[in-house]
C-alpha cells in the first residue's frame, strides 16, 4: 500500500475524532513511530491493516463503515 493512503487515513481520523483518537489508533496498531507509517513510500500491508483495525476499535466502527467513510474522504481529498 502506498503511504499516501496512511496520510489520508490520518486526515480522516483527525477530521472525525481528533488527535487523541489518532494517538490511540497508533497505540492500538502497535505503531510507536508515526513517521513509520506516514512516509509516502510503499508500505507493508500489515501496517495498513493494523491502522484500519485500530481505527475500527478506537472509533467503535465496523470495518465496512470505516472503509466507506474513507472512500468518501478520499474522493473529497483528491478533489481539493
């Protein structure tokens, strides 16, 4: 997965629930260094899945809903 997805995912989380939620998601995903996932190079899929799963847990949101929200956010992000 390209790191751009992680950058846009973070922006979505910040918009939805703020920086504390993002920090919790990183902890939940076992990521100690945010820069590790926000680099815009190709990222390991397990990091991407950990972020997605952490988001679902922290925001108490089913994966389908999280992915739909990301799709909407991604489209608006690309249109800016």
